[in-house]
C-alpha cells in the first residue's frame, strides 16, 4: 500500500504517557504483577454532585448540540472563575469549552503555528506539546531546565533560544512532569520576554488547584502588558477528577478565540451537552478538591521520603501537580534503561524522564495519584533493585 501518512504527522509520535498507561492496563488484565504509576490521572472518583447533575441533565434532555463555544451558562461561570480566582479580565465571548484541555491545546497550536514558525517549550514538558507542535509543521525548540536548579527558568535561557521566527512559548504551571510552580520572578521574566518579542504564550494551568507548601499560583493571563497575548488552558480533569468526562477550556482575547472557533465548529461542533451541565456543578466542589489536594500532599511526602532514602536517588518534593520526578544515578543507565530495569526487576511501571524531553536524562516520572500501600510497596521494590 502507498504510504499515506503526512510528513507533518510522521514528525510526531504516539503520546508516551497514554501508551504506557495502556501498557499497564494490559499487563494487569493479563494477570501480570505490576504496580503502574505511569498514568497521570486522579485516583479519586468524580464528586457525587457532578454525577447527579449529569444524570439530571440527561433526564431533562440536555442531549442536543449546544452553541459551539459551549453553553452561555458554563462560559459565564468559567469567565467568572477566571476573573475572581485568576485575575484574568475575560468574559463568556473569550471562552471555548472543549472535550478536554488537550483539544484546547491542539486548537491553540494549530490555529497559530505553521511551517517556518518556532515554538519554545521549557523542558521537561508534557509530551503532547512537542507532538502537536510538530503536527502543525512548526519547529519545537526546547529550553532545557535542570533538576539540580529546581527547574528554574530565566529570561536568559529564553533569550538564548529566541529567533525572529519564534512565535509562541508554552508553559505549564504547575508543571507536568516536574511539579514546579512558577515563582513571581519567573512570571516577571516570561512576561517581559513575551512582550519584548511579541510572542503568544500558552499557559497550561490544568494543575492549578494542586499546589503544596503554601505556594501561590499566578496566572500569566493576569499580567497587564501580556494579557492579550496569553491563551489560558484549564479544565476539570484534575481539579474535579473528571478525566473521562472529557471537558476543558481555553480563554483568550476575542481575535484569537475567533480563529480557534474555526477549528471548534468544523471538528467537534461542541462539547457533550450533559457534560457541560455537570461541569457547572464542579464549581461548587471546592471541599472535595481540597481533600484531594491534602491527600496528594501526604502521598507526595511518603514517596519522596521513601525514594530519597535509597542511595543514588534524588527526589525533589513536587511543588504542585501529582508527580514525583526524580533522578537516579545507577550504573550509568539512561532514563529509558532505568524505566525498563524498574519494570523488569521490580514490576513497577514508570515513565522515563526523556519522554518529557531534554532535562529528563536519568530521570523517572512516577505519578503519586495512587494508593499509599502501592506507593510503599514500589519504594521497597525499588530499594531492593538499587541497593
Ligand atoms: N496539560 C497537561 C499538562 C496535562 O497533564 C493534561 C492531562 N493529561 C492535559 C493538559 C489535558 O487534560 P484533559 O484531560 O483536560 O484533556
Ligand atoms: N496527564 C496525563 C499524563 O501526563 C495523562 C496522559 C496524557 O494526557 O498525555 O500522564
């Protein structure tokens, strides 16, 4: 058969996190003893109020197309949240509700990147940034950060990589996989850089509610000189444990929103109507979100203390999100070799740090959105193979 795949698509690959998650599920189904920490998703169930709202919405026949950008009620609620909690000056005309934040990301990149453009990504980073950038035909330009420096980003690092073709910068705050939460200094640097070079900034804030040790989340979209050039991405997957419902959103100025609507109206049309109704109820689940956050925090400490007690492992405490991203010095192994070794010898499924790009060498990502007993067992199994 002819090779039908486009060059654009050939440049990118399958999502490693999604693929590894599937591998873990398959291994378990085959009865193989594996502890899987590859998936990045809450281990909590969706709050009852959200489930009840969805059932009521279906019974009330909220089963038709909604307006393409999302129901006015939901877009208003999202805009209000962004104004009140994030200081983003927005309204319902600047919001697009999508089936998952991942689709909002896809729309933002496809709408504004093309062949000849360059997109900066501080790494380690969520693998789909690179894959989607490559699908658009643009060049992915990593800005590698160091675990030893707390994954701190400086303006100098960005200036080193900028060219007259740089059109966009993607930041994830808090970061998947490193857990880093941007400091005020970093926010200032990014804003000054984006303003000086007139570039767009994608601010992926999907882990916004999962922040530890009194750190504060600041949205780039609230910074006056760059507010019109920031596309904020968020959703309900992490804050309300709604990964399988597939709902997220983008917030951007009306001109950018109009461009992204070309993709929305010609692809998904709209996000599932009863899921939109249910998501309205998620805004009242602040108590549940806080309980989840506290539980992740306990498990972060459990896994970090455990891993740091193993010689050769350096596991910084995640400042946000629910991933331990740690370095292992063991017989000169690469990240891939380490992940294979851990799976083969300890039956523990993790993601090699290099799946997240430059800066992930000799590193492993382990999701601590998993039960404490499994985390403890994983530490003990790893202690055996690394001692
Ligand atoms: N961005 C990051 C950094 C993520 O980790 C995820 C979750 N996989 C997403 C976006 C997409 O989330 P959603 O489930 O809303 O598509
Ligand atoms: N947030 C998850 C992860 O990073 C889900 C998988 C994905 O969306 O790529 O593992």
